[in-house]
């Protein structure tokens, strides 16, 4: 199997093969989940026609900084056809 790269995903999108690109994006992100790849996925998903997404709510009660994780969560949710509504509350000890 060929290695999935950002360039191969972009090539599929450029040639109009959005279904195959989405499949490769899922595989690519599941094996390389980091902030840079999350933003790449979110950018490419914004360019695709949006399939109907299942809304979901995610709430965090926290006493630590979670904001750096938000792009990771959004990318994973978009790839699983979810539309997350994120809510944050601060836990003060």
C-alpha cells in the first residue's frame, strides 16, 4: 500500500476524488494525530461538501488548559461526521 501523505490527499481533492480523499484523510489522521495535521484536516474538510453531520455536545469541567486539544477534537469529530458543540467550565479548587 502506498504511504498516505498530505500531497496524496491534496492530489485526490484536486482531481475531484473527494470520497477517496476522505478515506485517506481518516487513515492519515488516525496514524498521525497532531496539531499540524488536525489543522490540515480541518482546512481540507472545509473545502469539501459537508455531509449531514450528527450534532454532539462535549462539555469539560477542567482545572487545566485544554485549548490546545480543541483542533485535535474538531478534526476527529469532522472525520467521523460529527458536529461538535464544545463547552468549557473552569474548576476552581
